[in-house]
C-alpha cells in the first residue's frame, strides 16, 4: 500500500471546505506512521482533456492556484492508478476532490474529475479496457456518472443507503452482482463518518469497506485497486477513517 501525497496539497487554494487550512494535516501524520508515501507529478493538460471540454479547462485555468492544484490532484489519481496497475494498492491523499466534476462543468469543491482522468488515461493507453468505480462519499458523484454515462466499459456505483447497516449490506450486495473488471477505483469520501456531515459510519466500518472492496478486486480485478480522497471535513475523523480504510484494503 502506497499513499500518494504532495506537500502542495496542504496549500489553501480556495475558500471552501475541501480547501480548508490544515484539513489533511492529521491524515498525513497518521498515514505516515503506517504507510510509505510517494509524490505525484501534475497531470498533463492532455490527460485532463480526455474527460473535460476545452472551455471547462480554460475556465479552471483562470483560477490560477486552483488550476495548479486541480492538475496536481488529477496527477495524484493517475499515480495511484498506475501503482494499482503495477500490482501495488494505492490511496491518493489529494485535493481538490473530483467526483462533482462533469465534462463541461463542476461544483461541490471539485474542478477536474480525478478518478475519471486516471481511468481514462489507462484506458487510452490500452492498459485496461474496463473499470468499476465505487463511490462511498456521502454525496452522489454526478460528475463521474456524467463522464461515464455512455461508456459501457466503465461502471459507476454510489452507495446511497442512509443507515450504517444498510450501507454496508448495500455495498456487499452490489459487489456480489458484479462480474470482472480490469481495475477497481474507490472514490473515498469520509463525510459519512459519525463525526462528519453524514453522521452514519464509524471508523471501523471503513476497515470493513476497505476489506470488502479489496476482496472483490482480488477475485474480480486481478487485485488492481486504488482509492482517491473525495469529501471528508472533520480532520480527526478523516485521519482515522482513511487509516482504517487502507488497513482494510491491504
Ligand atoms: Zn461529499
């Protein structure tokens, strides 16, 4: 297990909850105790252009620092996906998040769709043909759904049950219905944590989720699995839950 992180992700690039000062600090501290870190390079504009329109890329570009950070976050997702392809599980501890970024627009603290940019890069290169993206964030990843809505090779599934027990059984049941894929990606939002906005899942639930998804990837996707950070706004919960998720994924 590798954690993909760049010191620049600590920079406050915008005035929103995902860009809040110190948001990732406890997670970095906690994950460094357990896992080794690798540093990503920014995504190339051409990588982002497989998912987003030129007009959207230009609009983000006018935001200066946010654009730089969005390219670096997409690069973090690419690095995590490439590790997964090489047989090493990985977690992109990145920001800004991406799952609310559609081809020509974005909202909800997102600019470029990190997970989509990474999956499409691997697909474009012919490294993979199919992928499953599982989203455990509190919010539906409308951007990811929009990117892959007409792409039968890439499935997107958001776990939407509102209670803890239903959430875990929904995920288990969904995975039980799935065939094989070349890669599994996890949009890992932690805003369902009991200490966060969703108030649903406990820290240990994330370990169970990590194990369920890793077992599925082992059985159905040659063990190729990576996760990227989406939401998660309570710093201590984010640190604990991310660590639990990664322990489950190992
Ligand atoms: Zn969210």
